[in-house]
C-alpha cells in the first residue's frame, strides 16, 4: 500500500492588518511628506521670507550676510515637522476612510465618496496640524529672523524659554485656516483626477509600476496647484503671525484681523507663482512616493487611496 503524498504547504502572503497596516500607511506618509518638503526647503524659505518681510522681495542680502548655507535654514524643523504631519495626515485619512467603509458598506460609501474625502481629509489634517504647529513655528522664526538660533533644537528651546509653550500654538488658528482647506482641496482634487484617469483603463490591477507612478504624479501635480491657490492667503498670514510676538493683551483673532488689513488682497497672494511651483512639485512627489512605499510596505495597490475601488484591493 503506497503512502499518500505529503501535502504541499500553502505559502501565506502575510498581508499586514490592523494597527500594523495603518502604521505602515503612516510611515509611508511620513516619508513622502518629509522627503518632499525637505527637498523644497530653499524654495519654501524664499516664499516664507517674501511673505514675512516688510515690502522687500530681494533675498540677496540674506545670502550675502549668511552665506549660501542660508538656503538650508529650517531644514531640521521642516523634516521633523512634516515627518510627523505626514504620518498623521496619510495614516488618519486611510484609517478614517476604511472605517467608514466598514460601517456604511462599500457601495454606500462609494456613492458618497466626495463627502467622505472632504470630511476625513479635514479630520486627518486637524490631528496632523497639532503635531506640526510647534515645529512650523520654529521653522518660520529661523527663516524670517536670520541669526535667531543655530537650528531646530536651539530655536525650539529659545522660543520655549522666552515665550512659553503657548507661543508654539499662537499660529494654530491660522495653520488650521491654511492647512484644512489646503488638505481638503489637495486630496479631493487628487482623488477626482486619478479617478478620471483610471476610468480609462479596463484592468487597473495590471498597470505597470511606471504607469501607476505617472498617474500619481500627474494627479498630485493638479491637486497641488489647486491647494496652493486656496491656501495662499492663510499661508502668508501664518508667516506674519509667527514672525513677531503678540502685543500685551492682543489675541490671535485680533492679530489675524490686523494682519489681513495690512496685507490686503494683493499682499495676501504675494509669492503665489513660486508657491504654485513648490506646492505642485512637492504634492506630486508626495503622492508618488506614498503610493510606491505603500505598495512596498503594505503589500497593496500603489494608488494611494483604494478603499472604494474593488479592482485594486
């Protein structure tokens, strides 16, 4: 009597789930945001300088006085701040979106997906801004006040010692005013453009890695342009409010009203062409990097957000 053949062991894919999965989403978002924002540090420094300077549009004196290294001012807080912000923004967006799909069901959530994009992009940005605000305040002070401190740790410590922890969140209102519309516009525009492009493919799961990255880049570029225009006035106000201390008894709202009056409509959009270039480029890079890292770490589709697309899950 011959023995029965041994069973062939089945290989497991070990696809991550639960906290492990969302931690990978968060890491992908952290890397996507920190890498792109750090790469654009010189451009961001120029935009911040123009937005916070009093009428001057020339950056040459700063380079003459501080050297070419001035272009890297704020690199430390930029990397650290956007690493944390990217983790919360992308990780929370994925988490909230998937949980809603679980509650409502895929079909109902898909029918109302634009509202879902808006609500959860705003929620994700709220938590991300809490993490970003202290480091963004430090970055702006380093950039707008040459010689303020030697770097992230020195600048952070100096603000904390001289002005207290509240100084880090003096710009929290403006940063929400800037970041929430920015993130909602960025995510919704990205989702809509990528949906339109992907609808032209019969089998999206068979797209090459290069093609999927190109979709993410193109959709992110358009999303970045839209987000830059929507958030430009608040970005200029944020640069102004973080440059100087509040007067005794002056609240955040009164400071914002005062700054808005001083800037006017034209002043609110100072530096927009440069910011279009910067935000368009970094947003395209964010979605491309996020999609590729997400595919590598989370073992799922390379398109950033696929909760509503059963062809990609």
